């Protein structure tokens, strides 16, 4: 059990390997089929022993990857009977036109055939290079191998198989005691390091776009909760608002962002409905897993030397707090100052001031960690050396109190280093 | 006469040294008074021989520097009788509270006294470090020296005295033949390299904020056009929409951004009113000078290795085109790809797709220079080596045609290099 963040939830969440298959009723695998030049694992399969309720949220980018459009369509007509997710890294199946849509369908179809599942029960995710046709001969072999190695211990390999520029796998597992005494498990895995600024929501539109572009944050969450797909969808949409939709690495929202949840319903507890007593604890558990995974992405952002937690308090509304926190979190001047261990409150206030939210300058207070640097909109005397030393740590908090009302939001990001430039100037399409 | 941009106006604009004093009726000077540790010029004075009409646009950041608030107040009651602008670099007089407001007033008052001008006729601009009280003993000596060295040849020194992290001075001069045969001159100087994402507009609010934060883009424009301050204000507000408000270096809008125009009215031409024949050519000349200066800022952006011109055509509206171009221009992934000479159309389309504007993916076309990389929303086969070679130049254009309507906008920016990180991680408050 590792510490994963700064929100006091580490005691509840287990981030060790194998999360998604620690949930009863799921098997998974991760194999290498040649999509990654490195030879690393690159094809992942997650299978539910029986029909699962499913929910998904997807990027709101106007350009959407073929797998995003495929999944949205499948969930629109069969969200109550999902059996599996097949995912690959190394090729995003993006900007591949109609062939890309055919390839996404073929991936789902092959996975269903190899794992003996009904057609129309397999969701698809892809991440990797763009604008190249999916090498389906590799994928075909990979799906065969993955189906043959499905295991109740396969979660760890599965989580590794979806990584791209990530340095570490990202997993989270939680156990919830329900009001009726039943136990529900939730496990999740995610990937993402660059082009991270998720803006996830329900995707109701049909195939309005045949191409896509890049590969970014993907997540799969498994649970044994008994919950219908509509209820699961609502819970997921709520959970992402304070987790995946509250992280940013570079401000660039991808075209492939996808979070999928599969609920097997095998837990020995009352069915969870929107107005049942079990909804709140289930939602809290789901949001906790999502938040752990999201924070792990921010911590592993491209080139990051530190995790930065930015909290805006006292805003007019929660939305205004979120807008302000994201504006600060995406400011290149703030992020480079944090890389340089510079307690540059001026850049933070400048970003705050351009965010467009309601501000009364004379009420603004600012802290880095425990160090208050600004009160009443003006700088305080502080020990620069001590503050800089604090900023040299691997976890940093920035807190701004606007002193207006009760709106509060926290966003997680990372600093901006030479390594970020190196990764993104030397990564070629 | 240097080439300053890619919009075909280079033949009209002279960017050589001394622009603001090539306009008849203005003297200027730039001296060193110790505000810059380097000993470089750091105090600038521009004086009109007689009362000038004046106009100003200022940052819309919620946090506004003391000089910004001072100038807005002065222009509100005396815009028809301005005589001078005093400016300093090295200290932004920012986050200095009520003392900062007093110091801004004192700077104006000292300049008036030393140059034998009426009180309430001098505007103020400051740029440099923040959160430190203005060292008024240096400023006082500087203003004395500057007043003593005012000269009709002082424009060049004046332009150098406002620079901070800029590598070069930025000036522009133009001559306009009016419909009645009269000649009008317009000269301008500007500074800015980082915290550049101007959002300039009229500032009508009174003193609602007593502190400020950083130092960024400043510009002073002189002209001998006969034009009332209200008309000049309207022309300036129009001119900035396609110039200073269309550049970005890092997306961070400063708290000090200011553009001031002084019109002496001595030119031998009919008074320019909104509905007079001379308004259009005057506005075009003013906008041309502003655009030249703005492009010079983008070219000299912190760490820049190239000037990037991003044009969105075929958008539903001009505003949507501008939003899309700015989203692309501030994308770290796009900017690092350009630094790496990578023709990464995918990152450009991804940024376009998250901009929130109306898009029909199937109609999108994209060019870098003369190389078309995308048609109908899908990639074309192109010679990557040749395209990369093009991107290694010092001027690069990106053009996107959305194919929807006639909305078009151009934004100028620069790439994002290791040097940007170095400058901003090692610059300390």
C-alpha cells in the first residue's frame, strides 16, 4: 500500500499491482504482440465471468478516436451485457478513417471469438502513435495470446500493457462495507502521462467523426457491485468530476480519453439504485478509486519532478474554483517556477487574475504548504530559503483563499521541466 | 527597414531605431538610473511639445499594477491634455499596496516638474521585479537625468530603456498619405518577451485594486494626427484586436499590460473623426504599427527559436477563429513539436478539437507553410523530411481551413524550447 496523494485517503486505497482482478469475477491478461518497438507488453484483455453492467465517459474533444466512437455506440445499445474490454498500446488507431472504425470493430469481434463471448459485448481502447493503420496481424495474434493467458492474477500485466510514455503502472483497489453489511470491491487501472487535461462526459452522439489523433488517458475500473448500467453511468459521471476531470499535465485534452467501468453484480449486497442507501458509499468508493488513479497520472506527468495539488477555497462557486485552479495548474510560468523551487506567488496570482472568475483582490490569501505568502492581496514577509526548500520536495500544495463564499475545488498537476521539452520535442509522429 | 513578419506589410513599416521621435513634435530619452542591476538603460521619458490627445488600453487581469490604475484614472479625466509618458524597467511597482499608488503618482509628478509640464499631464508605466517597493531615490535621479537629455533623436534610447528579458528593442514607424493629401506619421515602441498573452481593453473602473504583480508588455505610440482622444481611443481599441490581442508567448496574461497613444495633432491634415474620410487610413496605419510591434514581441518570446503564424480560416465567426488559433498557439505539445521541427499535425488538430468551437471534422484541412498535411480531416501522404526542414526555419506558418464559413483570424506565437524553461525556472522573484 503506497501513499498516492495528499488527500488523506492513502489508508483506504491499495495501489499495489493487480487491482482489477482482485475484484471477484474478473480475469485479465497483458501480452506483447509487437505493437511497441520495445517489445514491452502492449495488448490487454479484461473479461467478466458473466454479463456486466457497463458505463463509460469519453473525451469531449471534437476529434474522437475510432475506439471512442465504437464504445459510445456499443454502450448506447448494450450497456447491460458487456463482457470484456480489449485494449492496446503502441498504435492509437487514430486518423485512420473508415479503416480505423473497421479495425476497432474487428478487435472487439476477435476478442469475443477468442474468449468465447457474445458478439457486441466487448469494448475497445487504443493508445499510441497516430495516423498509422492498425497492424491487425499483430493485434490478431495478441488477442489470441491474451485470451489464452486470461487469469484471476492477470491484473498487473494488464495494467502494464496499456502504458505508453508512463514511467510506472497505475492501479487502485478499495473495499467498501455497504449499509446492509455486504462487501463491494472496486479495482482500477489507468495510463497517461502527456496530453493530459481530461474533459470527460457522456457521449450520446452517434458516429459523427471517423478519425482521431492521439493517445492519452485510459482507465478501466472493475467492481462486483450489483448496479444497473444507468445507475453506474450516473455514478461514474459524478466520480470523474472530482478526479480525472481535475487533473492536468499540459492542458492538452486528448482525442482518446476514455474511462470504462464494468460491474459484475456478484457481490452479496442489495442492488444499488440512485435512491438506495448503498448509492452514497458506492459512489464514494468509486470516486476514491478514480481520484487515486487520476493523482497517479499527475504524479507521473511527462518530465514531472513533483506532484502539485492546487486548492482554491472561498470562491463564489465550485465551478469558479475549478476554473481558477486549472488556470494556475496550466500556467507555464507557474509550472516552471515550481520546477525551479521558486515560491513565485506573483505568477500564481497573475494566473488567478486572468482566469476570469470573480475576485476581490483585497481578500486574497495564498499558501504554499504551510507557508502563507499573501494576505489581503499583498505579499507577506517570509523566509525564501525555507519556502524554496519546501518546494524542492516531491509533493507540493498551493492553496488560495478568495474569501468570497464557499466554492472550493482541488486540481492536481505537476511541474514543467527540461525533460518535458525533451520528451515532446523529440517524440515524432 | 527590416522584415518583421509574414503578412506582406514589411514594405510599409520601418522598424529601425528611433521610431517614436521620428514623429514631429515629440522628444524622448532613455537613461540608466540603477534600477537594472546590469547598469543598462532603465528610465524612459516621452514628451509631446504641446498638449496631446491620448488613449490607452490596459490588461483585463483582475490584478492590476499601480501604474495601470493610475493611467486609467488620469485618462478618464484628462485624456485631451496629455504631455508625457514616464516609464521604468527593473521594478514593476507591483504588489506594493498603497505605497505603490503613491509612488506612481510621484513619478508622474516628478516628471511633470522636471520637464516643465502641467501636473496631471503625465502617464506612467513600470515593468520589472514585483513585490518590492520602488526605489524612489533612483527613480528621482533618473527622471531628472531623462528630462535633461530629452531629444528629437532620443527614441532609440527610450525604446531600449523599457526592455526586461527582451533580447532586442522593438520599434515601428509608418507614414500615411491622407485623403486630403496631408501626411501623418505614426511611431511606436514596445517591450515584452514573457508573460505574454495580452487581453487589452478600455479600463473604466476606478481604483478597485491596490496591488499588482508582474511586468510584461508595454507600448507607447506617438502620432502627429489631429484626432480627439475619444476617436483615438476607439481607433486604438480596434487596432489592438488584430495585433497585441492576437499574440501569445506563454498564455499568461500580465497584470501590467499597457498600450498608450499620444497624438500631437500637428499634422497638416483635416481633423480625423469617426465618420471622416481620414479615419480608415489612420486606423489602418495605427493597426499596422501595432501589428508590427506585436509580431516583434512574438518573435522575441522567451526562448523562442522561431516565429509562428497560425491562421484559422473558414470558421463560423472571427471570434471562433481567434479562439481556435489561440488554443493551438498556447498548446505546449504543439509548441514543443515546433521546437523539434516535427510536422505533428495530430497535436494541432487535437488542440483545435478541444478549443470548443464549431468543427466539422470531415471538412478540416491543414497546411504548414506550403505543405498540405490534412484534407477532409484525414492525413495526407507527405515528405516528412522536407516538412521538417521547413520547420527548422525562423518563420513558420500553420493554416487550418475549417470549411464552414468566412471567419478568419491570425495569431502570432513562438515555439517552446529548453531555453524557455531555463529562463523561467531560474528567474527568481
